[in-house]
C-alpha cells in the first residue's frame, strides 16, 4: 500500500456510517514497521437522548511522539475547541501520515436495543465493549500497542483504577492502561481521539436522514435532554405506535417517561401522547409452562352450552370489561 | 330465585382465592343439588372443578337452575371484606344482573351487603370422563405444597413417579436437579401426615410446576390432598371441603394434563 496515492479524508468528505467502524485509510508506516505504539481513546455523545454515541481512538509510534507533540500543538480536549477549529484539526490528523485513527459509531437504535433487552446491557458495558473493539482493531492492523490512555467519565464508569484493571485484563496485561477523567486534556493522543470522536458524532447528527417515512424534523438542538429544542422535538415526534424514530435512544429516561406516563403530561401535549398505547404481551412463562403439554380438551369432551329460555339481560363479557350497558328502551337514548 | 347461606364466609373466601389466579372468569352453575363451577385456564392445560352440595349450606333454596357468570378476582375482593367468623348469604334473581352477597357477624350486630355485577360468559362445558385411576396417593396438603415449592426452585417441570416403595418427585433444571421421595406410611402419630398409596402398576408423568403451584393455593381448605394418576391422562389433585373425610359435602379438584415427551 502506497500512502502517497491515497487521499486522506477530510471533514467534508468523510462518510460517517449510521452504525459501525470508520477508520483511517492507511496505517502509519512507523506503526507498520512494528515500532511500539501509544494510543488514546475518548468518547462523545454520552449524554444526549438523540443520535449515536461515538468512540474515537488515535495512535502513533512512541518514537514519533516528540515530533507530533511539536507539530500538533493545538490538539487539546475537544470540548475546549470551537466546531470550526475541531474540524480543521480533524483534517490535520487525517492528513498526518504518522497518525492513525478509528471511530466506532454506536447508533441510537443499537443503544436502545442493548439497554432494553430482557437482560439489559448498561451504557458502561457498551462503552467498555466499544473501547475493547477499537483497541483490538488497532492491534489487528499490526500495531504493537504498549501504552493506552483512556478518558473516562469517572463518575459514571466508576473507579478509574478498577476500570483500567479490567482493560488490562481484557488484553492479557500486554498494554499499560492509564484511565483518567481529564485524559483528553492530559495526553495528546487522547485529545486527538476526542477530536475524532466528537467530529464524527457532530457529522452524523448534522447529516442525519430519517429512515421513517414522513419524518424530517431536524430541529432538535444539541440533542441533550436539557435543551428546550430537544424537549420540543421529543414532544413533536412521538408516534402512537412506533414511539420515536430510530434517531432517539428509547432507553433514555426522558424518552421512556414520555412514552410511559401520558397522564402526567401537560394538557397541550396530551393530545400527542393520548395516542401512545401501552401493550401488555401475554406472559411468556405461561406459554412456556403449557408447552409440550397435552390439552385438557384432548381428554374431556367439549360441548357448547345450550342457550335456554329467553335472551339474557346480562352484559356480554366485552361490555363488562368496557363498562358498557345495553340500552333497550329508546327513551333512554333520547 | 336462588339463596344460599354458608356458616363460614372464610370457606368461600379460601375457595375463590384458590381458583382466581388460575381462572379469571367462570360460570357458577346453581341447581337444586348445589353449586358447581368448572373452568379451564387460558392455555387449556388445566381444569378446575368445584362442587358444593346442598348439605354444606345452612340454608339452600334454588327454584330454578341459574348460571352466575362471575369475574373471580372481583368476587375475591368482595369476599375479603368478610369478618373472620361471619356467615355469608348469596342471593340472585333468575336472570338477574347482580349477585348479592351478605355478610353477618356471629351475633348479627354487623350486616354488610355487597353486589357483584354478573356477566354472560360463553364458556364451553366439559364432560369429564369417568376415569379409572390406577394410582391414588393421599398425603398431607401442606407437605405437597412444600414439595411443589421446593421443586419450583430448580425447574419448570416436575416428574411425579409412583412405585410400591413410595412416591418420587423429581425436577431437572439449569442449576441442577432435585428429588424428593415419600415412603408409604400409614402408621405415623399424626393422622394428617400419613402417606397412603394405592397402586396397581408403577406410573410416572411430567407436569408443569407453574400449574401445580396454582393448585396448592387450595392448601388452607383441607389438611389432606388426594392425588390420582394414570398413564396419559390428566392428574387429579383433589381437596375435600369441610369435613376432610366426608366426600359428600364438597370438593375442589384440579386436573392437569401431563407433558408429552419431546422425542
């Protein structure tokens, strides 16, 4: 593979997948040569109720470290940078052939599915898995990763020491992990990773196209539940049968609450939510319990009961449950 | 019209409580010989049959046979309003829309009246075959309840096998297996604890523990339970009501179809 002939992606040309992996087209030559590699990992979009969550990694040869430090001075925690600056830096990372990068996009649909299955996967577990997949991906490219610095939301992921221990164990102790809350500000490679993650998350939202026919409401603000624009989006786009478009994380409390407690909604929203219907599916264990069983009706003889005498005045079962009365006298209707 | 008084409201309460989780809606058929209810669970795997003869009641009058379509959980809620030693009187007009339920305390100082709305239930009536069972087991009902509970810890399906030596309950589940064997023993100190087995040939059948669990809600009704089995037909778990040996007064019987081998 000749790096010269491959044009690196830029913010404007990069195609962010709805779900899955996006990575640099080339592996840095120094990494390919088998030099010791350091990598950084960061995530973007943990909080929002809308859109994908992204995990980014950036890696390079430790031998290139000083040179990169000197030439990429501006790389910093992505949250400290403006959108414009971040895009520019992403272009520079992508163009710098000493640096390799990869981004794992976890779509809102996947988050919903993982977190709402019978045995739910927590967001932390999703995050841990994505982190491991990214590192494995870099290893698969032939990189000899010896150091990794991971930015972690310490308050949510838990104790950084035990998190780094788990990661160390996951890679048989071959990689030295550093997990720190502000790793993206402390380590250049984590800062670069955070830029990759954030740029991809922003692009995936900005260029979002709905699969659902008839849905084209892109006025959702930041996607954070605290953003009034996002709250208004949630109110506008709830569907009586399907709930929300795939763009929404159904497992997030604000989305769940809106689908569940229609009664607690203010009156002006009730019209919307009145259509959301709670469905109770038949208890699965009852089906299981009755599985492979003979039926009573195979043994006892069934006969429809004969109707004797005049028609009953009692309410039909369906009427009983809906509290309906049959009116026989027209006078009652008028 | 129909009118019946039962000395102990608590007996009726226990009866309905023992049925309401298995069957939601049922027709109680009232005739001059007494009251009975027959209903299948929603999966048609089990059948409950309640028979109350007139001699169970202090007072029983039924001019014409009536069918009372009852929502059993609701009936149970009303019966919960009875005092411990209250008597209960049930009343219904022919083709009436309500069942009237009156509780009276022992000294008749307190009288509470309730009405339960009836409904028209299209239930199939079942002809229960006159089955000969080759194995019958009589044992303590609380012991049976405990075995079912213990089996449920390990799995969903319980095999009940009976041989000359005794009756064996077995369960195999994801976390392991369990076996409980009771030896035939008619000469224990406490009459209620005796295990009496009458058997023509060994039999072993598999049953869903979920339903056996529902059946054991009848345990407070009677200290003894009668279990009857034959190959390839439903097991019968029967509780006598009132005097435990007098089969005449009334009974609550559950039928459960066996599981079929998957092979």
